[in-house]
C-alpha cells in the first residue's frame, strides 16, 4: 500500500483496541498496537475482580468457562457502531478467551466490523480463541489473529509491520 493510501486509510478507518488483561501481558501488547495503529484504547474491567491468587483464578476461570458464565463488566466504549476495525485482546485462558472478553463480545453488536484478535499465552498459542470469537461475532469479518507469548512486544511490532494497515 502506498504512503498516500495508508494516510487515507488511517483518516477514514476508525480503530478501537479493546482488551482484558489479568496480569498485564495483554495490556502491554494492546498499548503497542495502539501506538502503531492509533484509535481508541479501552480496557475491560470485571465488576468483581478475579482473585490475586494464581491457583484460585485458574480454578474460577475453569468453572466459568465450563458453565458459560458471563461475568459483569465495565467498559467505556461509548458508541461501538462508530468503529470499523476492532482489535480484540485477551489472554488465553484454558485454550480460549477470558470470560470478560466473552461478555463484551456477547453484549456488543459487531456486525459488519473487521475484528483482529490478539491473544497472549503461556505456550498454548491461540487455542480455540479465534474460532470462539468467530462464533460470538457471526456477522463480523474476523481476520488472522496475532498470537504473542507472554508480553513479547517485539513480536507484536513485527506482526503489525507485516499486517497493518490491512491490505484491501
Ligand atoms: C486462568 C488462566 C488460565 C490460563 N490458561 C492458559 C492456557 O490454556 N494456555 C496458555 O498457553 N496459557 C494459559 N495461561 C497463561 C496466560 O495466557 C498468559 O500468561 C497470558 O499472557 C496472560 O495475559 P495477561 O497478563 O494479559 O493476563 C493461563 C493463565 C490464567 C491466569
């Protein structure tokens, strides 16, 4: 894409970067994406924070994912309809996206939007995250996901350099 087209795309495309991060890795990647792509950066906060104890959060997450529980969240996206492109970030929790992100996608109308998932993980890669996002957003155009081990910001930079702006 030429520099001029790139300018045009950034002028006409409204970008949202929305993410949940329990221990900070997904947040770091989200900030890096924001630095490169611009747009609005918004964190998802569970109303009831997850326990600080690792084993406790692992057990709670397992229970929530097995039962399909959707925790209540606070998220300050004012007008989701105004965005064309939404980067959706989550840690890989039990091979899928974290329940607060499931709540967000269930409550938001993502029809017609381009979604770019970004997932940080501890070795398991994306797991089922991409498929699960597609299932939650059946009328969105879900593009290839960015998968990052831990908070490897450099890997995120390289991925963005190869994939952003989106080639039309
Ligand atoms: C509840 C829980 C479940 C997890 N399950 C997985 C998993 O199935 N596969 C994996 O690779 N990493 C797993 N992890 C590790 C996280 O995906 C990884 O540390 C991630 O980068 C954390 O992102 P955050 O710092 O934004 O919360 C899990 C972590 C937690 C807390």
